[in-house]
């Protein structure tokens, strides 16, 4: 007699699924069988963690974008000061123009 967790839960693990999905199915079936209400709690916790992770990623992306914008601003301020000090130097003006365009080449 097979006394494996798959047999106890009634889950068919002899399909075409990968080992990871079989283990996930067994784990889920085990949780469902051992504590039916606990499975709902675990799904709720997993969803909450996923949402928190997504919010953290969005906050980090926002921080990176703000830092990048700050660097561009610093560069523009620096180049503007150089152009004011050396108004006849075309290299500084070109660098400032490129910085204001966001580094895109002229059309």
C-alpha cells in the first residue's frame, strides 16, 4: 500500500507536470487536507506578500528615476555654469544642448 502524501491527499502526481509543480500541488493538497481554513489563510498571506513585494519594487523604481533625474539636473546646472564662464566655447554649449535633450542626438 502506498502511504505517500500524494496517496493520502488523492492528488494524481503521475501527469506531465514538472517536479516543481508536483511538489507545489502536493504541498497545497497537504495544507488543504490538514487545515482547510489554513489554506485560505496561507493564500491570503501569499497574496499580501506578493502585493507588498510589488509595492516595494515600484518604490525602488521611483527612487531610481528620481535619482537619475537629480543627476541630469546636476549635469545641466554644471554645464550651464561652464557656458556662462566660457560663452565662446562651442563644446560646452553642445554638451549642454545634449544634456537638455536627454542625451538624444539632434534630429
